[in-house]
């Protein structure tokens, strides 16, 4: 038996009235003796109602607890004792702290059962609760997306069904084998297009046109045209099947896809206009500048790589650390370049002609690259270079751990969310099987309605706890009679 000490409060000791207001509660097998005067500090709580319901009927008492022993005047609750030990502290300290290892969502359900307001939860524990609620919301979104893929509403039109089918085919490789094949083909086209862009710059693979200018080989040009054709068809199909076309067009990755195919058509237009209206030299310069934009298609790989997406998210979450790194490096570059320029002025063969020119030396020194094209020749200049090198190593090493930590946290979180979503679907399938068995036993003439009913129930707001905001079901009450 665990008894809370009553000696903390003088008005709870020694008086017969206080002893009469003492109640004993049994929380999951753990017995506690509580002082009624302390519990009445929060009169709206369940424990305070128990203190003041001694003269009421058993029906009232049974609505407040799972069982009651009038001989011992002991109330029984089928609840978590560890969570209750944290909750009962609000009567003595005015605030609640969750112990490590307790699920925040389950703890909130315990607070709601004991009728304790959430405002008494400490701020540090509220942050854990918010994080857990965000994770559960993400799991619910994943489950809803999977359910939308598994179920097709018969009330939608044929055009909408084809649009949804095409969207899954182009955007969700995990939905079917053809979608997976299309994703692999798109990935190969990206690699081939990037390889062709690199090979086209090799002089031995270039040919001369009628005016003596070196251009890409016709074979490579044909492969490039085929890749652009695939990218164009892919983008148009994805745009036409998108449920929200404005959001699709403004998405960062979709803007990258658009910029990857735009230079090809702009080059065609400029070449046509250049031969008819403009000087060919100006058109060729514009064409060469636009061809450089083809490197944007390499970023299309991020759509097919979860690792690149995780890295991108980690960098977004690390903007503060990256900003500090740039600030440290900027201050160091300015200081050490100015010192290097000042210390090297006494040498007749100095390579530090100006402070802006010394910026390059400071950058390659602090980043530990050291090309050696600019180097100090005086003793003081070499000491300055050594200090700048050490400061650069320290400045670069400081934000590395937070960035890696953000990457690991996000990667592990995605794995947990995917596993949790799969478990939810397994539970739904299990529930659907149970409904099918019950339905077949009751109505043998309609065996196919069970699965549909289960899926409708699974998509409702009352079946999955994640979708309804109820994250934990209350344990079954004990089937004991009140005597």
C-alpha cells in the first residue's frame, strides 16, 4: 500500500473530521489513502466527488468508480497506477509532471477520466504532448491516403475515376506494378538525360555545323529530344490528373520539373526567331545560356528518392545552424583577409594585392581547401594563416552534429509513421474479417457486404482512434456487483 503523507498540511492531521474525510482508493492494485481536505481543493475532480458522495446511493458511487467496498470504504479503479501517481500531485503542488516512459496521449486520457484540467500540465510535458499529437495526425493522414487508394466511391463519375487512376499511376509508385514501372522508367530517363548533357560537352563527340561551329552530335541530340518528350508527357499527365492544379503548379519539385523541360522549347523558339529576325550570334549565346538550365533536371531525382527528401527536410530544419555557420565564416573571412593583407604588405613579392582579393585566400584557408595559388610569405602572415585554418575547422565542426541529428530524427520518424500506418491497416483488415464472419453467420445470402461495411466503418470518425482524435480506449470496467 502506498499512502500519501498527510504531514505536509497541518489541517489534515489529528482532527477527527479529517479522518472521516479520508478515502482509500485502489488504482490497478495499488492502494492509496488520500486526505479529503486536500482533494476538495479541486471540487470538480472525480476524487473530490468521491469524498462528498459517502451518503449517496450505490448507483451514484458506481458511476464514479469501477467497484466499491463499503466495509473498507475503498474505491476500486481499473486505471494506470503510474499515471495516477503523477496526476494526484496536482492536489499537493498545483501542477502535474509526466514521468518518462508514459505515453502523453494515454496520460491525457487519464487526466480527462479524473476530471483534471489540462492547464495544470507543465509546459515541458505539453511540448511532448503536442509532438505526439502531430505524429498521430500524420499517421491518420497516411491511413486516409491509403484508404482512398484502396476504396473507390461508386458515386463518382467515370472521368473522376480515370483522373484518380492516372494520378495514382503517375504519382504513387507503391500503388501498383505499372506505377512502379513508370517510376523506374522516369528515373532512367533522368539519368540518361543527365549523362547525355555531360557527354555533349566532350569535344571528340561534337561535330561541326555548316558554319563551322561545334555542336552536339546528332545522336546525342536525338536522345535528348526523346528524354524531353518523355518529361513533357509525364508533366502534362500529372498536371491534368492533379486534384488541385494550382497547388501542383506552385509545388517546388513540380517547378523544378517545369524548369527542366522549359529550356528545350525556348531554344527551339529562339532558334526559329533568330534565323528569321535576329542575328544568329545573339541567338546562339542565348541558347548556350539556356542549355545550362538543363542541370535542373538532376533535382528531379528527389521525387524518386526518400533519402534526398529526408536530406532536404533536415537542411530546412537546420537553417538556424547553417545561418550561424555562414555568420562565423563571414566574420572570419573578413577579419583574416584584412590581417593577411596588412601583414603581407611589407614583402616585395606579396600576393595579397587588396582586401577583396584576399577574401579568396581566406575562404580556401578556412574551409581547409588550400589551392596554394595565394599564400603568405612573411612569418606573421603564416601565423595568421594557421590561426585562420584552426578557426575554420572549429566553425565548420560546430553545426555538424545538429544537422546530422535532425536528419536522423526525421528519418526515424518517417519509418515509425510508415510502420504505424501499416499496423492500423492490419487492425482494420482484422476488424473487417470479424465483421464478415458475424455477417455470414447472420445473413448467409449477402457475404460480400461485410467487407464493404467494415471499410465504411474504418473510414468513419468512430472506428480508428487516430482519425477521431481518441487515441486510447478506456479499459473495461470490472463486472463486480456493488454490495
